[in-house]
């Protein structure tokens, strides 16, 4: 076996004079150089010597600099092999075994901060549930989840210290993690059995990426679209179940409490400074505006004692100053305040790569300049008039610069803390006797519980729960996957009347025609779900005769017929058809221990 010394080796990169080698094979006196095309001016990709590279040098200057480096190394009697990025990509595309090796490579390199930026937990834990006598189905929503996280969370600030560890560890409890505020890259093994998985991971390609909370990464990869199996059981070893995770220290500690084990620690970005009130003044200002424009809740409106108590609690808990004379419903002001509350944290992580841009010009020189620009890829050129063209292009990732307000740490810390808040609520539900979790969606839960024993408390303040349907009894719940669910409701004040229905399907407008004429109503939706569990599903075709479609080329908006297909899709677990439960990837029988090492 050939031993190659790299930057990830115990002693780091091999040095020769003032130069560091990408790879060094001592036995063969072989230096290996891996050159990124845009950073070193690949002659195939950038043949023009005058092309400006991201390094600030021209391609010609960079090639001359690299040649001096190679000459110095060769003069020491060392053999040198140079591999270019484009050559490696070409080899990977043609060689299946090489492609497989790259895919399964245990990435112990530098931390990609965006790889720790995950969204909310969304999807069903059960596809159908009917409330039995003495049982209730509730739909609870967290009040202003992200503003609550902004105002109550300790945020890391300043520049982090970078720790290159690359060592085997055995972390089994939060005390083993000595990094209080940090981003960690590590190899994690989930427990064999757990009621609510903690750590997320992404599976799939960029255009079809799923956020999962698995107990086995191999099962998740082997079932890219989920499955329906009555006797599913994970057959994989702990090493096969684990994965390389980049996560926050706060979420890692929650995982360690629940039986996760860290076996390798690769890199750490440790923050020594923090701020407990980073967003508090901003949130307090706009939350006050939102509350003022909402008016007092109907449950306390008119009761001066309750109104005073509410205003006092707002000030004491969150520093929100509420003035009674400003409490007047105003939908416009409320919407504006809500946008300001929910949008700020996301501005720090705006994606500035992979986005197409347009340029309108009548200058032939501008067109020639853009065609020769190595930093962009032109997608299309449309003729708007005889003299004016529209150029659609995309910036290549290596040339993208972060925008002025970019700080992805702020955003990923917000979503991480939000997942923890929802996790604690989920744990309360599943660990209360007689309760069952049915569905989650970032800041909301649908669950069943005994009539007289609800595990979650309601409240009027940030971070507390509100009942989405306080005037209704939920008779049935049904889900066909993430972002698609239906509810059968009975109004409490008129128990003997016809039930009401709620149906939500992402990507589909459920208007009167779709529900009544084309058949996508609750009962047919439920039938689709039942048929899905029997692997006997016939999709429903939905036609929109007047779908608005813009034409950038013509500068117009036209109506066109559009057909969409509805069918259930559960890609985040294995459906057990006998009871409609969605099993976690990595599920085994309860008789197994929590983790096998």
C-alpha cells in the first residue's frame, strides 16, 4: 500500500524549501501536485495568457510562477506528477470505480460552513390517524419561532479559531465536547434505537436534495425515494450507519444526550466570543409593532387585568414595550412587521452562486466581452429587437464573492437552535403515555393525545404554542408526504353538522374546480394515501386551463394550459403499511441495545 503524505497527515504537508507539496510519496521520491484550473491557469481551460484569474494574476503570470516552483522541486532530484482539476473530473466521469471511490470518500478536509446550514424538520411520522373515543388530535404551532430564537439564543460572534484535529475520539456524552460555541466536523454514529433522531443530514444531488434525520446513512442512500415495507429492518454495521457531519456544538450536545457517539473529530471552528442580545433590540422593536397592529387576543380583550398581565410579561420576558393606546388591528402594518421579524436572519446567508442573471445590451463590444469572460457561463442569448439582445448568464462558483452582509454562521445557528426547540416539543409528545406524533413542519406539530392529558402547553408569547384550530375537533389526519396533509374537522359549536376539511399540497393551487370537479378532495386524497401503502397507486391528473407564464423574451405574460400530477411521495423513511407508521432509516426491533460499538 502506497503511503501519501498530505495536508491531512499527522505532520502536515511535506515542505521543500519554501514550497509545500500537495502529496508526497517518500518511497518513490514522488511529488504530486493537484491544480485547480481557475487558480493555476490550466492551458486547456484558459489558453489566453491575459485572462485574469481569481488570484489577481493573469493566466500567463500564474503559469510562469507555477513553472518556477516545479523547476525548483525537480532540481532537488524529485519526480513530479501534475494533475489538473479538469483531468480528474474527466477521469471520474469515465471510470465507475473511481466515481464510486470519490462518492464513498471519508471527507476529512476543511469545513464548508454552508454544509452545516440545514432547514426545518418536515414530514409525516404516520400517514393516517383517526381520533378514537377519549382521544384528541391537535395541531400546535410555535408563535414566531425564528424571532423567538433570535431573541433568546446565544450567538457566536467574531472570528473563530481553526483547529485541525484528525483524531479518533470516543464522545458519548455532552461533557466530552469541550467546545461550547463551535462548528464541528466529525464522524457520528447514531444510536440503534431512538424515539426522535436528532442530527440532520442531506442526501441526493443539488437538484434533488433531501433533508433527513436518519439512524443509518447507508439505508437512506439505498432508498433514495423511500419505500413501503412491512418488515423493514436495518442490516448495517455501526460504521456503515454513521456519516461525516458538520454541525453546531449545541445540536451535537443534544445528540450526545440521546445516545449518539462521535468516533472521529476532523476540524473545529471555535468561537471564543458570544452575544446574548445580538438581535434583541431589533426583535423587540418589530415584535412590538406586530403586537400593536394585531390588537389584544380575543381571549383577553376587554379584561384590563389580563391585558395588563400580558403587557407586563412581554416587557419582562423579551423587553417588548407594549402601549395600550397603540393596540389596534391593522393588517398592513402587521404584515410589514412580520416580514421584518422573519427575514433578517436569512439575509446573512443569501446564496450568491448558482443564480442566473440577465443583461440587456445593444453594444456588440459588450457581447464580445461577455463571451470572452472566463468567470461566467452564458446560458442563452435572445434577440429582443433588431438592435437589442438579452444575455442570460451565470457566475462560475470559483469567481463568486460573498456579499457585504454575508455571515452564514448567524443563519445556521438560528436554524439549529430552532430545530432544538421543536425537538424538545417532539420529545415531550412521544414520551408522554398515550401520545403519538403524526406530522412536523419546521415550527408546528400534529399529534394525538388523551383528552385530558396534552403534553404541550399553550401560551400567548414568543416561542410558546398556539392551537391552529381551537374551534374545531380534528376527527382525522392524513398525509401523503412532506408538505402535503389533510384534516377532517368538526366545529365544536355545531357537533352534528357536516364536517369541514383542510387540504394542503405543496405546488398545487387547490381551488374550487380542482377540489370539486377534478377530484382532489380530502376523501380522494385519503384514498391515494391508502392505495400508496398497498403499492397500488393511480395518480390524479390536475389541469389548470389558465396558468400564467411570463415570457422574458417577449416581455409579456400569457395564459397556457398546465397539467400537474398528484401522487403521494414519502422519501424520508420506510412506510409500514399495517399501521401507516413512517419508520426511520436505520430502524430495528426494540430488543436491540441503543448502540453497538
